[in-house]
């Protein structure tokens, strides 16, 4: 059985407690990547150009010999053209409609009816979550992600969920050895708009993730800290546990959340037959 560090509400490490079976899963990075990419694809907003963009011109020009309004024998290109003016059989044409003309349509425009969604099997998704849960209590993987801590804090007492003020939560995080971690996520680097970072002036780093048993005052207190996320245990997903497809996020579970995880057998095949009586 996997064990995790338990600390009191005063910030003192007390003991190690055993975690449920969900934390004993093998760490499968390939499944985690697949699950995270599926979540990102399903959140993507479809976009596309107007269907008639660049096609709203009246273009009619013949390529046949001896036609009255044609380009044959005139020494001009066969591109579709719109008529601006004419004098007898002499036309003043301007290229239109075609992709290589001014105001014409795009060659391969993005289409709004394109389906970006990705499907993932239910068992695969649950296995990926269990794998990410196992990585969240692996001290080496958490350090590889860049989190800074003296001793990996994983389990918090149930009354942590009653904290309603952000300053009290920050004091508690400092007591359990996460002072350097708070400084790391608070340092925002300004990007001047070079290369792939163009248009992204600020880079917000991912900090600790709090997992609680139900809606509580802690949700509002933790949401005021940049880089810190908080989620109810039954709404956990792979993207929260492994941002950027990299497993091993610093995660703090409350004791009540662990109890609910074990009691409801979350993220497992939980099929129970209920009698009609």
C-alpha cells in the first residue's frame, strides 16, 4: 500500500497514513497524455470563415474561341474576373473570386463545421486518472515538475475545508514548507512578444492542487491565489492532476476527500446490481 504524509491544521507533520487502491496504479504517461489531449480537444471552440467570404462577386468570363465576353486570344490570364467597365467588346476586368486575387476567397480556409472532439474509452480515462493520482504522491516526479517543498505534504485534516480566508491558507502553506513554492508561482515573467510567446505577456505557473470532499469555504479562499487550483474529488480529471501532460503535480488531499474516494470507489468500475424489491 502507498503511504502519504499527514500534517495537522497547525502545519506539523504527524504521521503517515495508507492511501486507497486508486494510488497504487502503475504510472502510465502514454495514457495520461492521451487523456489530457482529449480534454483539451473537447474544450476547443470551433471557428471558421464565413462560407461566402470572397465569393460574393459576379464573375463570368468565357475561355472559348469567338465568344463575345471571353479571354481567348486576348493575351490575358484565364483567371475569373469581374467587369469594371467596357467599351464595345473591350472590357476592363479585375481578377476576383480566385484565391490569388485581391479580395478573393482563401485557398483552404478553416471551416466551422470541423469536429475537434476526441473520444476516449471510459476505462482508459479512469485508468489515466488513477495513474495521475499515483504520480501525485511520488516525491521524485513532483520534484521533476519543478515544485519546491521540504517534505511532500499530501494529506490534510478535514477541518482544512473550513478555512475561508486566503491569508490563513497562505500562512498554513508556509508552515508546511511551501514558502518557496508560493514564491515560485508568484513570480510572473514578462514576455516581450518574441517567437512563440508572442501575444502571451504573462506566464502563470501551476502551483498546488487542493482536493476537497464537497463544496466548502476553502474553494473561495484558494481561488484567490494565482496558480493554485481546487476541485471536489468526484470532479477530478487528468488535466488538473497532470497539467501540460506532465504527471506529478503537487496535490494536497483533505482527509474527508480520501474517505469519499475510498467509500464511493471513485474512478473504478463500480457496477452494483440493485434488486427491484
